[in-house]
């Protein structure tokens, strides 16, 4: 009996160590930039994950995260939001010191004084906002914005531009994927002259409680949403499994996007290099990403007037920088330098999965 118990204990300890090796700790202290005093109950979370906490009475916080990269978001009412890039490559003993800067109230007063706020903004632009923020996919159709009153609309006639702000975190319930999303909307802008829109912000996911049947449906829907997604693609490029998983990459001609060259070896050291566990992709310009293991949604094909017989999901990435870096969990940087096009551009917040999503 002693031998059996010792063996089980050894296995248990080995699994515990292995589990810890797949995670890393993050500790920090939130203080006021001017006074250097600790700030209690500051919101601290990794955006686009289910992982967050608040600082204690001494301003301290602790998180244990799965290996990979994250944007750590620290916010406090009346202060500017701070965003720090972190990963398991950070030294374990390093404690983050996050100095929070008070918002400039005078600038806020100027904005209010010269406000272009639309009085009945939701009636005029609410549906337009939801279409361009949450999307028109089947999953988006099962999403609801719980606090519409938090949304403020501003229209600038001279620039023919719509801007959307939120006075508090937006609460989106995704009944298709089983997530409640708390979204700190930084900015939503739509330029009518070019028909180009963009939004930035910081989502924090919370898994919803449901019946066993709902949990099973959510699990299936999450996996169906995951395969072929940008998150799936980045993880496959990191793991060198693109071809096995059904992806093909094409380099688009800078002068003519109709001309493309298949990237037969996306792991060639001209494009792909491993550095301290991270993967550096050295490509600039546009690449087309064909995903062959799942057919495009019929609604997408109809909206874009593509043949209903299309069998391949076609997306593209416009890479403004010299390249980007992929980390273990599919997180990559710098994200503002990369624009989604095609199928991925159609998939908005209603299709978003957190970086800590595990299909297994």
C-alpha cells in the first residue's frame, strides 16, 4: 500500500509541477503617479481573456496566467487607463509598478462644451453601431447589449464622421457562446466618406452559468467559431501546423491584389524565426489566408454577392509594420499595425473568443 500511495503522490506532484510550468505569475502594485500612494480596488485584467482581479488596500494585485502574451489593462475611475504588454518571458521576480495618471478634467470640459452629441443618437445610429461593433454573423444575432443608455453618439458634419463613446463599460451577453463580456470602449469611429470603420477597447470575458445542455451547446459553438478564426490561424502558425489544419497563405502583389504567390513554406527563415519561444513573422504588405476545412457562411456570401457554392473561407491581413510577433497562446503584437480584411473582417465582437480559450 505504501508503494502505491507513494507512486500516486509522485504522479500528482509531477502533474502539479507540469501545470505550473504551463502558467506564470504576475504581481504588481498600483499607485497614484503624483502622490505615490497605493490605489485600492483598481481594475486589473488581461484584455480579451477571462482573467482579472482588483488591487487590495495596499494597491497590490496577483494573477496566474497560462503561458503566452497579454495586454494587461489597469483602470480606475478618474484616471487614464494603463495598458502593459506582458508574457511568460517576463522575469518571475519582477513586480510591476503601475503609476496611474489623473485624467485632465479641463480637456473633458472642452469636449463637453463643443459637443457634437446627437440628442436621439440611439434611434438614429444604434442599429448601425451594433452591426459594426457586434456584427451580423449568426452568433452576433444571439448577442444583446444590456446597457444601451451608456452609449453616446457624436456626429461631425464637416468631417462626415460618426464617433461613439461609452460612459461606462458596455455589457454584452453572447448567448451563442456562453460569455458575458465587459467591454471598455476606447473609441468607435466610422468615416462615411470612405465607408471605413474601426473600434478599439478592452474586453473582459466571463463564462456564463447554464444547464448541462446549454454548456454542451456553448462548447460546440465555441469550437465551431474557433476553427478558421484569426486566433486559430495565429496558433497554427506558431505551432507550424498551418497545412495540417487547412490553411494556405498567399503573398499579394503590392500593385495588384489580384496577383498572388502561394507561400509554399511559411516556416522559411526569411519569414519565420523563433526567438526565446516567440515566433517572429517578417512580412510586410498584404497576405491572403485561405481556410479549406470549413465552408463560408451563406449569409457572408450573400452580403458580398459571392457564389453560394464557394468552399473556402478567404481572409486577408494588411500588415503595416515590418512584421509581427506571435506568442504561445495566439496573442500577437503590434495588433494596431494589422488590419483584418475579408472573412475575418466580417467576424466582429459576436465571434470573439478569449486568449485563454482551450478547444480541448
